[in-house]
C-alpha cells in the first residue's frame, strides 16, 4: 500500500525544500515523496495510489489537513509534493511527556483531531489509519498546529455502502473493521484509542501478537480502574467510553464528540456539520406516520446534552434563524462545506430522499425527531425513564387503536412474514393500542428485514 511516509533514505523529488518552493512558487516549506512503480505489482496497488492522490487532491481546505500541492510521474516513480511539517509526530510528543497529558492538554489535541475527522467524514472520506504517528505538528512550537497525513489507506464512504477491507494498525482498528462491515464510525474508534492514550499513557487493548490484539478489540473492555483514571473527571471517562463503544451504531460521531460536555466549552469549540444528521433524516422521511409520531414523542424527552448537539446542527442548517429548514437550505449547508471529494463519495445523494422538503418546511421540533439516534440514547443511564416518559406522551397524543394487519402495512412487512406471531405483543389486547414493547420496537424502525433476522 502506498504511503506518504517514506524512509529518510528516499531522496526527495528535488534536492532540497528551497528548490521545491521555487518550483511551486510558494513560501511555505514543501517536501516531496516518491513511490516506486516497481512496488505496484498489481492493478489493485495502482488503483490504491490513484485513489490516494485523488483524495489528497480533492480533500482540501481544512487547517488540520496536510496541504497537497501536486502529484505526477515518470517512467519509474510517482511523486507527491505536499506541505512540510517540521514539528514531528504526535507520538513523539506523547512519549516526551512520559505518556500522560493533562485533561486540558488532551482537549487541545482532541479538538484538532475531531475537527479534521468530522470534516473528512462530511466529505465522505474515511481515513482508516488514524494513529499518533499520522498526525504531525507544523513546527516545534508547543502550540503549533496539528495536521493529519497519510491517506494511503483512505477510501470514499458512499451512502448506504459498507467497506470490507481489513486495513489499518492493529492497536487502533475498530471491531467492525475486523467483521468486514464498516464506514466512517471506524475512524471515531481510532480517535477514542488516541484519547485513551493521551489521558492515561497506555493503550486500551494490548497483546503480544496481532491476533491477540484483535481478540482484545473484539472481546475485552478498556479498564478505567487503574491510575490515573480514578483521579480524572467523570466527563473525560464518559467521553472516551462513548468513542470506544463496540457497537458503531451507539458510538458518537466526531461532531457529536465536539459537543460532549467534556470538550465543548474548551477554547470556544465550534461544532461542525455532521454527515450523520442527513442519514437519520433520510430514515425519518421514509418512516411510517406511526413511527414519526413515536419519534416526536421521544424528542420531547431529550436530555440537555442531546438538545445542545441538535441545536448546533439546526443552526448550521438554518443560519438565517427563520425557525425552519428546507431542501434548499440543506443543499446550501452541504455545498458550503463541500470539496471535490463529495462528488466521488456521492454525499449529495443524501438529499434525494429529503425531496419532500422542497415543498414543505421542517421546524426544530420535527428536526429533533428526525435527527435523533435511538441506539445512542439506549446507552444513557436514564434511557428507560426517557422511553417511558415518551410513551406516556405518545399515549396522550399519538396512540390509537390499530389492528395487526394495519401495523404490518405500516412496517412494510411482506406476506412471507407471520405477522400475527411476530407483532402480537406489539398491541395491547385490552384496547388495541400500541404497547410499550411495540412503541420501543417502532422507535428502532423495525422492518421486514430485521424481523426476518429475529425469526
């Protein structure tokens, strides 16, 4: 696999940085790397290099992303010219501190990492090899900017598609990568591993062999009992635990992490637009009227922290503060943050299922129902209380008598599903209304596929 990081013995494209600067007519320091064509022995290897260059070229404009200048080739090599980062790796700084950061110093690092990861994900790019070695400082200054490098393993994460290559570094690989079905959430797991290392100086998963590490990632839970965790804030532990949730559906996104109580008030952090919002809105728009009513009830019970994140996202989608969003506003929000990478990742395809918003508006109350994440809410200690409160609201406003056949139609269940056997406990026999069990199942958007799997 091609990589931007090469041994020091590999000569640059030009003799020195000064020649590179003259050639590209820029003042910032540049560096040149080459990749030998002899090493590209398969069509897959060639495509990997082409994809890396395409991603580097298309993914531009973020302060924490290494700046790409050009790529070209001769008979023997492919050359990449990029910004020179002279401050060394994040790993070196971690080691120089003895492996432990204060919470504030860790926040300073995490803000930069999460910002650029959220940016990449919004463009539909998953890095797939996030680790301290792949973050470089621009200078030796203590507070210099951090830049992500090495997109040799990166790929486009297209809507509704899953990646299946097992790539990355063992200590930082997400469980779902080992299961060969993953997307942008895998990067967030890697960020969680980095956060764990920053705060306590050790890895959350360790073994003597690569297979042992993989088993630990799949089966073991990180320990928060050993020093220094007992002396760290509860918010910092909650932050890391949410990043390291083994279920990618329950894992917070990079943008959500920036709205977490541990980090959101640090140095005027700005929460970026979250691509996951569009995914949830797409699912909502395709939902039955009964499920929409259930989601609206749940949205009225959300915690202050959940509402903070949703308010930030709504403000990014509706900057004029008219109180509602439309399809055009969603398109403008995407385009405001767009790079050419969005075309390859087909991120604008997310707008197609939201077409009804061309003819109507969505206010903040409905947006909360459309954008909330049921799986994440289930991880909260107060989930049962929230669900019960939501069901009580649903009983007052949205619950009605419903026959099993009607419910099956609402869920889109086909004739092959034994609906009476499957949905019998969804409906109260006393009055024919949706039961609490059915309400919770409905919130998850249960479909014929998930019901069939449960059989």
